[in-house]
C-alpha cells in the first residue's frame, strides 16, 4: 500500500504516520527527516538543504525526487510505504506516479489532515524531540510521563527544530498554501483523496485516518 499523508506544517503528519506505520508494518518515509539527517551528517546536499529549510522554502524538486526514488528502491519499501511530507509540489506528485507506475504500482490513498492556522503555530512552537531516539513530544499536548525523561528510551536531552520559530512557521504555511495545496484537487480528481479533521486529540485523528484508509472514499 502506498499512502500519502498531506497537510500543512504541524498538522500531525509525522505523529500519525509513525502510528500507522507501526500498526501496518509499513515503512514511514519522511523527506523532512531525511533532509535533517543529511544536514546533521554534514553532506553537501544536507548543507544546502539546511539553508533552504531554515528559510521555510521547499528544497528543489530534483533533489527530493532523486532522494525519494533511491529510498523507494530499497527492499523494505516493497510492501509499501507511508509518505509524510512528500509529494509537496505537482512536479513531485507526477514524478511519484511515474516512479510507482514503473513497478506496476500506484498511490492507494491520500489523507489530508486539516488544522486551523493558529493551532498549527501553537503545535509547532511547543514541539520537542528526544535527542537520543527521536521520539516526538509537545510541551502541552504530549508530555513525557516523567518530567524531562523520554518515555521510549530514558533520554534526558531534547531538541527543537531550527525551522520551528514562529516567523518561519508562517513562511512554511504560505509555501504550503501556494505550492502544496494544489495537490488536493490533483488527488481528488483521481478519486484518491480523503480529508480528516486534524483538530481533535491524537487518538481521534488516528481513528479517522484509519477509517479513511480502510473505508474507501472519504
Ligand atoms: P517537514 O519535516 O516535512 O515539516 P512539515 O511538513 O513542515 O511538517 P512538520 O514536521 O512541521 O509537522 P507534522 O505535520 O509532521 O506535525 P507533527 O506530527 O510533528 O519539512 C521540513 C522542511 O523540509 C520543509 O519546510 C522543506 O524545506 C523541506 N522539505 C521536506 N520535504 C520536502 C519536499 N517533499 N519537497 C521540498 N522540500 C521538502 O506534529 C506537530 C506537533 O503537534 C508535535 O509536537 C505533536 O506532538 C503535536 N500534535 C500532533 N497531532 C496533534 C493533535 N491532534 N493535537 C495536539 N497536538 C498534536
């Protein structure tokens, strides 16, 4: 199964993709995580991407398409994948269709997670990640069980993303509305799109996504 989670920054794509990937035994592919890993490794691609990401702009289609194409050829993607943060432009969506068609596959379902702009800013401003295992938390909405200790690995160091400051979040929202939102009619016309309300608690959003994935049309 090839499933795409679509939505603005902070909508909960990463949170929900992780849950669904674990439940279905599928790989979660996050282009944002791949780019941050490249930046942390200090590769040339990573250094260039870091500057673009910190401005809130999109990294070029060529780089992203090559990166995801290479990743999707790995054996762990044969059963399928949950795409989180890709595609983000019409060129990327068309490239994905061509990539999948070459192996007799196609996109099965696209789930849009809809959240109000002000809620997005609040969510992103409070986001933190365990530096050791990458588990995601939120200052208000998803706190660790023991203050300052990661539930998953016991790590005590947490990081915040450089692009999570309010001005950059607002720039990322503009980019979403101009460059990524046109994917909604693209997938709607192909009968692939379902929209879920992303404003509720994480478990409620998860249940709605599960229903949208399993229940056919949204
Ligand atoms: P990327 O890493 O993909 O960031 P994004 O799309 O902006 O999305 P986020 O990761 O910020 O949010 P999310 O929707 O995953 O929300 P999350 O689950 O974390 O991309 C970063 C940058 O990389 C881009 O700006 C671009 O430069 C570049 N890039 C990446 N892919 C690219 C591509 N394909 N093409 C070109 N450039 C690309 O949740 C957010 C917070 O809210 C968390 O703290 C979470 O705990 C909390 N939360 C989640 N759900 C709920 C809920 N229901 N209620 C309350 N809180 C919630």
